[in-house]
C-alpha cells in the first residue's frame, strides 16, 4: 500500500531544469563539466543571468533559483520562468514550449496572452531579454487591460494566431511592432485561454455554461448526443469528488483539504463558479483536467478508433495517450518528478495494475478510479 503522506509536499522543478541541461548538454558544454553537479548548474545559471538580466532582476532571479537548488522553494513565479528561457539561451519559441511542457510541468506559453505572445515572438526572433522587456513595457497598459477570458468560445483561434502570425508573419522586430501597433489586433488577447476551458468542459453545452448564472442548470451532452440537465453543484461534486459508477464521492470537507495540498488541482465551490463563469484569473491545471479525463477515457473494443480510447492494462499506452491528450490541449506531460499529483496518479495506477491485471479493461478503469479516490480521501484526512 502507498504511504499517503508521501504526496503532501510539492515536488521541486529543479530536477526538471537539471534534466533539460543534461538532455541539451551540447548547448551548455562550454559552461558545465561533463558530469555536472547541482552546484555546477546553479553557478552556470547565475553566471548566465548576470550577463543577460538587469542588476535588480538578476538579484531576484539568483535568489529564486538558489531557493530551488536548496529545496526551500518548489517552483518559480511566472516572471522568473520567462527569465529562465533567456538565461538558458533558448534558440526558439518551440524550445521554450518543450521546456515548459516536458521538463517544468507548466502549461505551454499561450499566444492568447499578450504578454506571452510578446515573449514567444521575441524568442522566435532571438531578441535579448532587455529588448523583450522594452516591448512588454510599451504594451504594459494593454496587457493589464486584457479581459480575463476571450469574448467568444471558438476553438482553434490561438493555434491559428500562433501559426499564421508568430511563425509565418513575424520575421523581424519591425513585423512584431507593426502587428502590435494595429489596434484591431488587441481584440484577440485575454488573460486565460479557451483551449483548456473547452477541454475540461467538453461534455457541457458551452453557451449555457459560459453565459448562465451561478444557480443555473447546465446541460450535459451525453455520448448519445442527448442533453441531460444537471445543477452546477452536482457537476462540481462529480468532478472534484471523483464520483464514478456509485454514489460515493469525496466530501466538501475532503475537497477543501485537498485544495490546500494539491492547490493547483482542487478548488472550493465558489472558485469553481468563478472558473465556470470565466471570472477566475488562473488557467485550468493539468491535474484538474486529469480528474475529468480519467472518467472520459473510453474502454470498449468498439471504441478503439477513437482518440480517447485507452487500454488501461498497457502501462506504456496509458502514459503515451495521457501525454498526447494533455499536450494537444496545451497541458504539460505527466511528470512525477516535478508534480506530486502526477506522482500519485502514476503510483496508484501502477499499484492497481500490479494487483488487478486480470480484470477487463472497463473493470480496471473502475477499480483504478475508486482506488485513486480512496487514496485522496486518506490524504485529505491526514
């Protein structure tokens, strides 16, 4: 049996930074010994930061990465994550997306956000951090005035902007200035992104969800295309209570306790209402998405051609499909070294597979979700 207390402390993304340097050692071999230590890496990061950041920024970044190295902090704030891209001397925006998604357990940088649009464009153009900040300062007011969410729920707009503008149109810094100086282009930007919202609520009639009030009945779209009515509170309990195939679920008290342990995954009902109404500034996390995804994955042989079909009895397939779906929606891949909730998901999965490999695919999904809920209950009640 797993020890619930092993999952109550956040994982440190320092390991992710170290693995990135190892996997891209050719890029850093002039600054790191072949078998570099954590202290070697910290020294190299501080030296690079001293060269690329302004003195006041350098001091802030130096303290943050030192805290990571020493284990007194688990992650970096957004601004230091942006700085890290330049301190690591990344060659492109795609390298930044790889760093965030595969190594740091962060959502991809989003072209929907004006600030991150500028950073992505700057990385693509290989601008310095100083040049990037100059552009950000010029558009500080527009960044601050972005709406929390996009004005409509159309899918694919961010990917279109990314491909047609960042990749194709912006070839020089003047191209970037021209795009940003056109007032009509500002209408696209928002603080939070549509893609992850649509991914989480793909079983809901979106206009009713998005435009309804807190007490409104939402309409759930079943596998058969019918619309079933359900109060938002019931949807909340089903999602965060991990209710599956029975009447058992995590209680509100347990969900509240879990929200302080896995603070990026669980949330109280009031915060969920803000999320539903697109009034919450925080983007949806991969952990919250996984609570939904595990119950939406298909297990019947007749559904094998569906992208959401999962053979739970094959560990490599389980990890690969989860990662593919997460990446498709801008979430990071499963990373047990950087995220304690991912570690719990995988450890419970492996324990269930070891004990119940003789079950049918459908029955295994049931047992796995029930086991995950039981471990979450134990963690909540520590």
